[in-house]
């Protein structure tokens, strides 16, 4: 396995993990586990907006990371 392929795989997997964590954080923020909305001082009206941004970022990061990891 070449150096370029190894780095591409590592960066792709890392990017996918970060995207998955962003989506999980959106779920935690929406359901207010661990009183995260109070800790971050997020108004209840803005939770949906933050959740949508995190989910879009997460999904795009996962897709991009998987494409990068599977690069030939």
C-alpha cells in the first residue's frame, strides 16, 4: 500500500468519524440529554436550526470521507 493511499484512508476515516459525531451531537442537542442546551446556553427556538446545520455537516462529511477512503 502506497503512502498516498494510506494517508487518504486515514483522512477519509477520520472525516467520516467526525461527521458521525456531529450527527450524534445533533441528536443529543435536540433531546437535551445531560442538559446540554442549558450548558451551551442555546435558546429552545434555535435548537432546530443548530440541529439541521449539524446533520447536514455530518451527512456531507460522512459521504465525503467514504469517497476519500474508497479512492482508487
